């Protein structure tokens, strides 16, 4: 596990080609857009591990997930998601459905070859 001091990011693997981190590393921690921008400026791809069933995630972590996806999408960073649950579009979550729908749609675009 690697911690990038000064910005509060913890990741599993780090290179300019790909960063590997868990959902808890990036969305469970109190991070925001500046940290996600910093991360996106330093790699071409992100492997996000252990993404839980989004229907069970607390509001703050779910909002951070949406912000992370927005930053990756805006910076055209390739994303690969490894989830512990099948992908679903939760209708009853603690964040606005529109934000979550946008994030889930963008994940498809970021995973392209």
C-alpha cells in the first residue's frame, strides 16, 4: 500500500500507466475534487477494486464516487471497475438519481478500449 503524503491519497499500486486503488481508498476517505484532479494528472488509467453494491454505500462515499467518475471522465482517464456486486442502477439512494445515473453512464465510456 502506498500513501501519497501531502494530499491524503492511499493507493495499492502507482505508476504513470495505471493506479490501482480500492473503493474505500478513494471514496471511503474524506477526499474531494482537488485530490481526484491530482490523481488524474498523474496516470492514464485507474483500476478501482472492491466497489460495493452502491445501494449499501453511505451518502458521502457515494457522492465522492460520483465526483471521482466526473473527474476521470473530464480528464479522459481509462477506468476499470472490479465490483463485489453486479452493476445496477439504484433507484433509491442517498444521492440525487441524476448524479448517480451520470456516473454509471460515464463508467461505460471510460472503460472503452
